[in-house]
C-alpha cells in the first residue's frame, strides 16, 4: 500500500472574492513530489476555496496515478481549515448549501481510494500550500504585455 500526504489550502480575498487553491503532493517520506495552484474565480468564499482544494487534490491524484493506484493508496489530506476537517470527519454538520454540494463531491471521490484521512495541521506547517494560493492570487492581477 502506498501512502501519500497532500497539503491543501484555499483562499479568498474579500470573502467572497477572488479565490485560489494550492496543493502539494508528498510521498510517504514527506518529500515534495508535485505542486499545483489554480485560480478559481472572483466570487468564492474562503470555505468554498478550501473544499475546492481538496476536490482538486483527489481528482489530480487519480489523473496522475490512475484509479488502480488510488484503490491501493492511503491518502492523508493535511489542511489548516478546522471547519473543513471537522465537517469531513463528521464532527460538524454541513449547513451551507454550496458547501453541502462540495462535501458530497469529496465524499464521492473518496470511494475510489483505499483510505482518505483528513488531518488538521497548524498554519505554519501548511506554508507551501498557502504560498501557492497567494502567489496565484498575486499573479492573477498582472497582465502580460507583448511589446
């Protein structure tokens, strides 16, 4: 069985506002394998962005490594979002309709994996994913000019 650690973060400037995600894949030894960031758009809340980061991570894992490896892999999602972790671990109810939809997407994606664990980590242990979010948001406002 393969163990993968995935650090995720989502952020919104304005809440709702411009939002992005950051995802860092690490092997079982904690070594970084892949990093991703993606701009979500201009009207997402911070919580929606956090959920979108997890959805992206699970979908990207299957796209990169295939469903067969997913079925034999233990994935640990590490995030600094207490709400996300407590909702996905069934400690908090999911009341917000948009979050309910995202929750169901994650729940359905989990089926393809041997095990998916959600772990709350301190912000200082999630710096790389946070950096990717902020870099993406910072670069979104910049336009390239051809001279």
